[in-house]
C-alpha cells in the first residue's frame, strides 16, 4: 500500500506541473501576441488622427487588438494579445520626446509644440 501511495503522489505532482507549464505556455503566447500589437502600433503612429483601432489577424485567427490614442505630450497604446481562450493586455505610454528619440516619429506634432511655447 505504501508504494501505491507513492506512485499516486508522483503521478499527481507530475500532472499538476504539466498543467502549470501548459498554462504558462498559453500565457506566454498571448503575451507575445500582445507585444506584436505594441510593435505594430509604434510603427504605425498616425500623423493627423488622434485615435486608431486595429486588429492583427493571421491564419484566420485574431492575434491582437490594438488601440492607439494620442494624449497630451504623448501616446497611449493598449494591445490585447490572444491565444485560444487566453488574453493578455499591455498598456504602454510614450512621450513624444521619447518617440522622437527612439526614431518612431520624426518630430513632435505641431499642436504639442504650440502648447509648450505658451
């Protein structure tokens, strides 16, 4: 009976660790898809629009939903990454100064420069 309990415990722990690693893999895949949305938004910052929404789709599957909004002195990006029934949300705030410094935009929008000069 003692050996039987040992094998049951070993089997139980291995099943738990397997399910935890599967959950970890699913979360990581969702996180990776959310990052793809962030990268898409950073390379597609609109010059005139103050808000855009976009869905990334590959192989007839929704990869990420992206919302980019211009706010005072910068932008706000919200990207939701999907993998099966899992979703991970990343929110990112970047100032126009950092966007220029990192090369995502060439110059600060004219409206922002007017506000700073007043």
